[in-house]
C-alpha cells in the first residue's frame, strides 16, 4: 500500500527580484505546470505583492517534497517552510455549473 500525504509549502520570495531571478520565472512556471499535470502539485498561488508562494503538494513524505522542490529553478533564491496537512478539502474541480432559467 502506497500512502500519499498532503503538504502545504510556503515559499518566501526575495525582497528584490534581480535580473537573474526574473529570468528563472518562465522556467519555474514550466516546471510547476508539469507538476500540476502530474498531480504532484494540487494548487499554486502567489500573493499580490509577489513576495509569497503557497504550494499544495502530494507525496509520501517530507523528504520527497524536498526532492521535488530541489527541481524548482528558483529554489536557491527562496526560503521554504513545509507543513504536513491533517486534511485538505477543496471545491470539486471540473466544468463550471450552469444555471438555466426556464420561462
């Protein structure tokens, strides 16, 4: 039996985005999109000030999460905190609900 756990990762971005860091962003988005498609990442969010990222991920343990985070192009320039979640609820994904008014 393979147990999958859910983790919330908080990533603190640098206060100043250097040209080098900014150049990593397209590669970061590409990697995140790949992990979203693989359902390793469930959610990926950035605050309006562009100083914090929150990533909800699935893996067997925190070591596996660290291995995945090590593949992030921006990882050397950020601070990371990892929290194992007791549960993770979310709204159903899929097609938007459509309400029809009948006359």
